């Protein structure tokens, strides 16, 4: 994490959720795709914090 702001970077999100691929799209939105899901599980957020929250939400809704 960037210690000056205490907010996670995209790399922090990737380390926290190793089963997800994360990237920044052309329009600047942040995306994550969960490995081995059918149909593909994809979430998006405005920044790494929002993306992390979206991933947590998806995992919370689909926990088994």
C-alpha cells in the first residue's frame, strides 16, 4: 500500500486477491476477472479501493 495515503494500489489488490486478474482499461476504469468462472466473473471500479470493494462484494454474494 502507498503509506502516504494508506489506500491500496492496483498491485496491492492483485496480491490480496490472487485468483483475480486486475488491470486498468482504456477509459481509466479498473477491472478484475476471476479465474476459472463460467460465465466469466468481471467487476469494475473507479479506482483500486472501489475495485477491491467490488471484488469483496462479488465473493460475498457467491460464497459457498
